[in-house]
C-alpha cells in the first residue's frame, strides 16, 4: 500500500513533505495516568485524520472512560483483561497470551505504525515500525520506594525489558530524568527522545479558591506516598481532601476551588494529577524528585518525601501566605499551559514521520537492489 505524503502545515515542527501514518495501533491500559495520556494524544492525532486503534489491557474501562473514548471520532478501543505488569513469580503465561492477542490484532488491522506504551510488549514481532514510550520501570520504582535495588527475583524482568528497548525503532521518555533512570539498568538509549505528556488546558479556568488542600490517588500506593499527607493532616490548619475516581467535571470542580495541591511522591516519572491541578491554578507542594523538578522548576515547593516535618512546614507556610499561594498558583498554571496536548502530539508526530520515512527509504533501497 502506498504511503500518503502530507504537508504537515498545522504542526510547526514538521514543515516538509513526510510520509504520514494512516493507522496507528497503540497499546494502553485503563489506569488514570495512562488512560489520560493515551486519550489526550489520540484526540489530537485523530483530528489530523489518523485512525487510532487503542488496545487496552488490565481492568475494563469505567463507564466514564467509555464515554470519553466514544466521543472521539476515529478512535477504536479494543479491550482485553490481560495483566499489564510483571510479577517476580510470573511464569510468563499471561504475558505470552497478551502478546499473541496483540500479534493477531496487528495482523488483522495492518497498522502503518505501532506505538507501544508497555515495555513488556515491545519485542513481540510487530509488522510495522515501532515506537516505544517508556513511562515507568519497576526497577526504578522499587529503588525510589524502598531505597535499595530490586531483589534477584526481578532479574528476568530486567532481561526482558532490556531486550524490549533494544528492539524499539524509537524510544520516548517523558523526561530527561526518566531517561537517565532507565539507563541505570538497561542499554544506553542513544537517540531516545524526550516528549512531555500534555493536557488540553482549554477545559478549565481557575475558580475562587477555598481554604482546602487536595491530592489525588490511592493511599495504598507507596510511590505516590499519600500516607505522608495522612500523617500530617491533624496538625494542619486546613483540611485535606483526597480525590478518588470521580467524574471529570467533579475533578475539575474540586481542583478549581482548591488552594493547594500536595503530592509528596517518592516516584513519579510524570504525574498527570499534578498537571491537572496546575491547570486549575493550585499552588503545588511536590516530592523532591528529579522528574518533578525538571517539569515544574520554580513553579512549585519541593519537599523530601520521607520528611513529614518538612511537608507540614511547607503546607503551613502556604496556608498562612495568600500572596505566596497566588504567585505559585499562577506560575504552576503558566508552566502547565506549556505542557499542552498539541505540543505533545507535535513531538510524537515528528517521531512517527521519521519512522515512516526510514521505512520508505529501506523499501526504496530494497527495490533498487532487486533491479
């Protein structure tokens, strides 16, 4: 099939004729961060006429997620409940079944490009050029949460992930810190691209702020470290609200009226809830991690994740300083608007078109050599 050549005028980074992917097969799951990322990217890509098939694993979509995806023309979602994470005692049966399902799907739809968001599925023998987005790593997470390297039972995971990264046509990370963290364990990722996750900032305007601190996530998530907030809640002058899975408009309302957003994470390659809170003009108090500092710079207060006293002091400082809260909230929103969905999509389109161009070049070389 001939590849379409389009002048990518709406995307400033691409101003020459390049081959354009007509149909992308993308892997994802229904977890909050991954789902938001995949949906934001798909929404922009489909607006350019690119067909997206989103192959999701893990828990089925919630009713809210189903409504979100069904509202995007050009996006098809196909679900299976295969595990998307490795376990140290996993014999590989579930991952093998997921790989076979994905290979069958690849054969059925014949995508012009594959975008893999789980490293365990990168090296299964895709038919099309493959971009691998490395969002997280169990070994890096283990070190951040437990303060020591993962034990020997994770050796198979490390071996498989290294093979996956070696197989990728292009590797993308969400931050330079994330790339460096991966290189502690795996092959040096020469030429890997950094493309920050983004949000469409047009969906919200900051509201009148109430005297409340909010956070988002699960208290049992050791990486998010929200137990630290629970530990200091009793000594703070303002209440803390923990937002669970609620409708999108409910999240927007809660974040828009919150003065402070606290996220003392121990591991957060790119935290979508922080981006949402920043778009709503919340003053940010974040775990002092290289990935979060890289993104938010001077638009947040940073605290050592294990230091409850420092966390409480930072939150008390902001509750007692309206001017400081306003300044940080404005800075966070300005920074968040830079991390737009369109900018994220521009980065991926550039990478996609580069992959397509490489395939065209290889095909042309092969044709010439047969003459």
